[in-house]
């Protein structure tokens, strides 16, 4: 009986820990960006970055749509992209390594350069509110 209770606690605990994972991952990255000199993340600047079109006629919303709660499609490959908004896709923003990887790839592809720490902080601050 005691073993069953512990099993239930572990199962429930693992499910509950997944709820806060997006906040934990984004908070970890925000602490990293602060260490790099970012004083405050600006969600409005993140929204502006998301909607901006850059010199190569690319922008975040080109593939992800202007509304991060909607399903997008990659401009070149046509691959379906699940919504970015954690409110409709709880798997988003849950893994620091994955966030780093996609920010690196997408900034290079979209902006033609790596995003600054400020841009990353602003974008994540906005996305986590979506």
C-alpha cells in the first residue's frame, strides 16, 4: 500500500512539474541574458521583432504567422510548424537547449545574423505571454 502511495505521488508530481517547465526554461534563459547585460526584457519589442520584415523579405511571422497561437508553415519547405504560444501548445518554451537551438537557427535565417541577448529576451518575454 505504501508503495502505491509513493507511485501515485511520483506520477502526480511528474505531471505537475511539466506545467511549470516553460516558465523554468524561460527564467533560466532570462537569467543568462541578464548576466550578458540585459536589464529588462520588453515584450512589446519582442512583438515588434516577431512582426518585422527584414532585408531578405523574411520575418518570424512569415513562417509562424502574426498570431503565435496559430499553426504556421515554413516558407521554403512548406513544413507545418506547430503554434509557438505556450497557451495553446504547452510543449513550447519547455527546453532550454531546444530554445537556444531554434533561436540561433531562426535568427540566422531570418535576420541574417544571430539575435542579440536583448532581442532574445524581448522575444521570449512576449512569447511567454501568448
